[in-house]
C-alpha cells in the first residue's frame, strides 16, 4: 500500500544523505521525495511517498526514527490528510492541438505559464492521480517534457507535525 | 585565577581533541598516525593522561577499542588518519555496529578547502561509514570539537549502543590557532531521546502472560550484557524456575554452570535449547533480536509461543518475528520492574506444569548433551576448549575469532560471568580475535586473556604479534589448527560433496617459529597427552604471550547444526544422525 511519510529533519549537512541511504541500504522504495527548509531554519520538512505492506511500513518508520537527525515523523495515512503535487508539462501545441491543450488545461484547472509559437507549458497542481489523469487526457498531443515535484502532504484539521 | 578564567582556557583544535578525551575519562586511545592527524598526535605527545597504543594495522585498533567496550561497557576510542587509515578501520566499525558496541572513532580528513578535490589520502569517510555506524559527524569549526566529542560519547553509549565516527579535517587542528575550551557536562538533543523505562501497562501484561505459561523459556541476548542486567535476569529466572537459553552474544549473562541453563540456541545451539524454544508456549526474549542464525526458517518458528520481547530498540521488535507483548526500554529497569511486581504478587507459575516441562527438557538434555568422539586418538577441538576452561577455572576472558573454533568455544567453555565472552557475532569478522584479546589484556592485565582462533583467522591480523611485544600483552593464543578453513570446509562437506574449493590452506607458516620471531613463546601440540602440560606451561608464563599451535582432527564438524530451511528443532546431531 502507498504511504505518505512526513518527516521533520535537522537541517544539517549529511542528514538527507543518511535518510536516503537508509532506504537504499534496507531495500525500501522511494516513489517520491520532496524536501525544503521550514519557517524554522534549523529544520527541514520532508515528504516521502513509499509503498509496502504494514510490516515494511512499520520498519520504515522505526528505522527513520532511529536516525539521530530525525526529530519527528508521521505516517499521513494514519489520519485524513491533504496531498498536492506540482507538475510542469511542455507540450507541442500547433494547429488544432493548440486549442485542445488549452481546453484540457482549463478542465483540469491548470495554467499555461509559457507560450511559444509551437509549444505550451502547462502548470498543474493536485493529487498525483489528478496529474496522471491530465497526462492521460493529453492523448494525441506530443508531450515534450514532464517535471513533477513529488508529493507534499499535511494532515487535515488541527493535527500538526511541529516541535 | 578565578574559575571563570579556568573555563576560558585557550587550546588548539588538536589539544582540544585530546583534552576532551581525558575529560571523558579515556585512558587508552588505539590508533595509527598519518598526515591528516599529525597535529593531534603532537598534542597527544605533549600530555600523559591519554595513552596511545600503536597497532600495526588500523583494523586492529578498532577491534582493540571494541573489545575494551565489550569487556567494560564503556566506549573504546580509535584515532586513525584519513584515506587508507580510515578505510582500514571500516571492518572494525562495521563489526562494532552489528553487535551494538559503543565506540568513538576519530578519523583524520584532508584540509577543508581540499575536500572534494580528490586530494592525497582523501576519502569520503562520512559517506563510507554512514551505513555502518550509529552516527557520524564532521568538524566544521575547531571551537565545536569539545561539544562534538561529548555528543559522540553520549550517542555511542546511550540507547542501543553503537560506533560513532567523527571526521576531523586537518585545518581544524592547527596548533597555532587556539579557541576557548569548555567540555560540556551533558548533552541534550531534541531529535534523540532514547527511552529508558518500559511501559508499565505492557510490563503488567507481560507478567500476566508469563505467570500463565506452562512451557516458558527465557531467551536472553547481548542486550543483557551491554545493558548490565545479568543480575536482574538471573534473579528473575531463578525466582520463576525458568529454563534459560543464551544467544551467541548473550553467553555469560546467565551462569552456564547453573542447572537452569540449557545452552546456546540457534544454528549451533544445543539440542535441548532448540527443542525447548520450539515447543515453548511462552518466549520471554530479553535483549535479543531473533536473528536469522537463531530462528532458522521464520515461517516454522516456534508455532505455539506467545512472545514477550524486551528491547531498547523498537526497530528490533517485530522485525523478523512478531512480538505479542513488546516492551521498549532498557533491559535493566524493565527487569527490575518485573521483579518488583512479581515479588508483590507472590505468584509463581503452575508448579505441576513447570515440573512436567523440566522433565521434558531433561529428556532432551540426554539426547545429545554436547557429546563428541572423546575416544578419538586425534586431538578434538571440543576437548581443547574444555581443558582451557579447566585450567582457567572458567574465569578467563575468551576472545574468539570466527569459524568452527568460535562455535566450539561458545559451546564448551562455560561462561559464568558476563562480559567475558568477546566475539564478533553479527558481522562474523575473521581477524577479530587477536586484537580483541589485546584490547582486553591491556585493560585487565591481571586476568587470563585467551584468544581462541584458527590458522585461517589468526593470519588475518597476525602482524599484531608485534604490538603485543611492544606493550607486553601476555595473551594466550589457542590456535586450533586443522589446516582448513574449517567452517567453510564443513559446509563444503555437507552441501558440496566435499569439494574443497579454496578452503585448504597450503604453505602454512611454522607458527612456533613465527611466535619466536616476534619475541614470544611458541608451543606446538600434536598429541592429546601434550595438551595439558603445554597449557600449564603457557598459563604459568603470566606476562608472556604464548602461541599454542594445536593440531586438531581436521575432519571434525560442529554439531548440533540446524537444518537449513527447517524449524528451530530440526538439527543434524552428528555426521550420521539428524532429528
């Protein structure tokens, strides 16, 4: 099963390498990973998407906890949560395709953020499923480039992952 | 002079490294100099509190420090240079990591501005050591050195212990640049707060389950030894009359001579220990981790058992075997709390059921009972270990290498005290034994310290005979020489129709002459009747290293041996018998 794990990490050199190394070393999967400093400059917030059975996910969270620089973590799947991913797609947009891409982007509430005579660059934010669906919907339109940020997640309601 | 001015004493980074070690109470530093650590060595030379032991290969320094930690529970300290000095230390760091041994390893590094340039003797030691240590850090500002060293000792020795590596670029230790020195008295880390006490609700649950058991077993591992909880464990076992088995790492945490001790369990565990585990209805696991060398096939593991698992590391719980009642905490306070509750309750286990269980266990004891062909005209390794145990009255520190001899020592020495059995259990590092014995002997000069080894393992760090001479380390080396890499040969006998691919050691040195060449005493033993006189002579030579080259039956195998893929209790009992 797919899990989204949120981690507060000391913003120190080597901390990220240690965390990523753990996954490689113990044979766990990383489907996506986003990381950036938080409002507190001493902390990084990291969102990691992985998959595995309950036993594997339990081991992943326990092993992450053992890393000295991991301050706190939560498996967002344990409670209602929000997830968002950003995607930039550069597509060929000429002739009839030009209108079609615009229509499609509108339907998905995407924005065209760069235009040339023959291309559009569409920005889209949503769940990973929604981004997948947009790619599917572009059938017939040649895709030149796709960039996805990986998932960022946060718990719904008053629950927080903070110090 | 006020205390204020004392606190602001100015020291160079190099001097701070050594002073911090002294303030931490470190007596010996094991290491090998080189370019990147010369400032530190110079600071070392100018003081007398911290003494340095010069090994002949950095791996030996790490094993010496590691063995000191195994014998005392305190972190051993290593100092090596950058590049090859650091990479040579890697095997020793991994050895300590696998067995949860506290160690602080200081590695030199090239100057900060050269890092990343492929400078001379540069290697990314932080990257290399990351997966084999509990934590690692690099020094970025010389003034941080005292705090980093304090943090390293704290992390290494608390929670589940382990090695910590500190990488020190050479420019952090320049003698002419001084900084205010203050050694912190404690460390607090917001991201690392190991749990100490166990959860009281879980402990109560465990007691209820334990008291309801009809066929219990106490399965204790290395965590009891590193956690200093042998007394509590022994008290608990004796209060409830529980059968006790030890892992390879746990030997000595319960006295082997006691009637409740049923031997080591696992791959080369005793017949009775493996049977008792398999048929138990309750397993009280204390500081053990259900390692693959214990469980055999996890799918067939102890089908009827309720499992209580006490461990400081939550990740060790339910990793390979699901625990029904997990208790995270240091074993010592958890066992104390259990004892208190039991004494309050004044309840015991169902005595009729327990009596029946012990009868069953005694029947299993009679099946194999650690027998070997004692009538053989050839010297049997098991006999040698028994005689070593006899002459040292079971009180020696036994530092083992890795292979058949390690298993014979584990099976036949009979450890009655914790911290006396020093071996590389997790990583299985050949070459561990001699440096380990050296580390123990240096710190326990009045005790008998024995290195049980084989002609394969001993040659992996034989250069250390020279270090032994320099520091007068009177280790007794029991070289069980069968001319083969015995454990490899045993597997080749059992699984590869005795095709001895590279397991025969041709061109062995004359170990007696070799020992003599290094300035030690060498004795060769080829006949059974020579053994006891040779041992007597060796142990009478108190301060001398004696190398006993003992020629044993080359065909002997270690038994019992679990059958691969089987349950705990499926074993070969000899070359011709199996369960």
